[in-house]
C-alpha cells in the first residue's frame, strides 16, 4: 500500500482540488494521511467534506511544515511514502507510474518531472528533473539545489527509518532530509509530468521571504560537510593544502552568490578563502572569482589569465569558459570546457557547463548578483 502524506496549513484556495486529485488515482491501494498544522482558514471544513474511508485526518497546533511531515510519517502504514502538497495536483496515473518503478529492492526512491502552474491553473514552465549519481548529490544540493522536485517523490518507507524532518528549518526541510538517504539508495527518474506544481503568492516560498530562513538548510549542509567533499577539484597533488582550501572556499563563495545566499554568509566564505590564499599564488583566482561574482567579466578574465603555471589548469580553464559564456562567446567557452575535462576527467563543472554552451539558459539562470 502507498501512504500519501499531505501537510496542510491555510490551504483553502486549492485544497479541495488537491485532495480530489489523489482520490482520482488509477492506483486504488493507498491511504491519504492529512495533517492539519493548525490552519485558521476553512481548510478543516474542506477536509471534513470528504467521506472517503482512505482519508486519515490528524490535527496539531501550528508547529511548522517539518513537524507536520514528521507526524504524517509516524501515522503512515504503507510500504511506500508519497508526498502531496496541499496546493499541487497529482495527475490520475501518478501513483501507479511511480510504484511500477520499484523493480529492484535497491531502488529506494522514484521521482518525476512536473508542470509548473499558476494560481489560475495556467501553465508557467516545465520542470525537467534528472537522475544524479550518489557521489554528486551533495555538490548538486550546494550548487543548484535539489536535482528533482521534492513533492514528486515516492520512496520506500524504510528509507525514512531513523530520520526526522528538521523542525528548526522553516522551509527546506524536505531538501535537507534528502542527503541522509539518497546517498544510500538508488533512485529512478520518470521523465513525465506526473504532477502539477503550483506557484502562487501564498505558497511557502513566497510567504517566507526572509533570506536567512530560505538559506538555513543550505547553511546546515555546508557546515556539516567537509569542504573536500563539496569541492574535490581543488584538492590535487601539486597544490598545497592552504592553496587548495583558498581555491575551494572561493568556489563555494561563487556558488553561494549564484544561489542568492545572504551576503553576510557568502562573505564569510570569501573571507575564509582570503585567509588561506589572498596573498599567495592563488590570490589572482580569488580576485577573479570576486569579479565574476560581481558581473565584472573582463576583469575576471584578466585575473584568470594571470594565474601561475602550477595553478590547477582544469579550474582556470573552467572559469575562463564561464566568463566567455556570460560574455555570450560560446565558441570560446567550448574549448575551455573540453580541455578542462581532458585535464581532469572527474571534474563536474565543465560537464554541467557543456549543457549550456549551445543555448542561452546560462544567461537566463541565476547569474552573479
């Protein structure tokens, strides 16, 4: 059986449609566990209007999304756990399509693409998701965020054994918990839009605009993970440990600027980079990263061109390529990424950047602030 868990907080605008989308599933062997996190609107009345015996309703004082998820997990009795936000819509075959992918006991979770819609039920954009290797997950969480739409996930219940959503996180607890189980389980991506993911003025991401709240789960990840794990390309044999740390913290600073992290937090990373290396041979790289982060592309290119011969070639080539992309010069960016990979085949960044060479998504994305 599948347990679909739906945390609810003041979701009256879209709740009825969301619940009905689960009850309409072609897969019928499921329970819908609804947790009302102290709603003050008409959410409880809407839930009570449904009489389907597969609905199990629980209510608590307002304690936040993570607490509601934990309560839902504790009440779930199914072999599989699926999530449904109270403003999203599951297409009729979603549960069936996800469940069919658990063909191997080593597969712990399955996720799908989604179509993003507005509060007027109008399509906004298509969310292409992807599979990602276990050894790349932490870096991806830092660089761009979750590699898939978290509400689209179905997982074996045992995946969550011993885990709890972090109630200190106002938002992002669902992304935070990923790193604790994705490293131990295989995942499968279904390249179909099995859900309609709604963005609207009253959604969590809009309500909680405090940048520190939005960054908290990412800060937690960075502080609990060795820098060598997040930025392994900086730690090569011909570079001293101090210089490697300077390079790694500079790159991490650049990632945080692109993620629009709070300035004081990203500045701490830059200060750490400077502590290890601003006055030695990697100083030009740090200055280049500062310039790139500020959108000063010509200055960045000059800095990356002044790096000493013993500086890691794969890193200098990649960031020269990124500058060329921002300058809309993809023909000059392309050979930089290819040579970077030939120099260091395990390097993630040029692989990611090669996806962008042929289009304009790099310039439309979250560029330097």
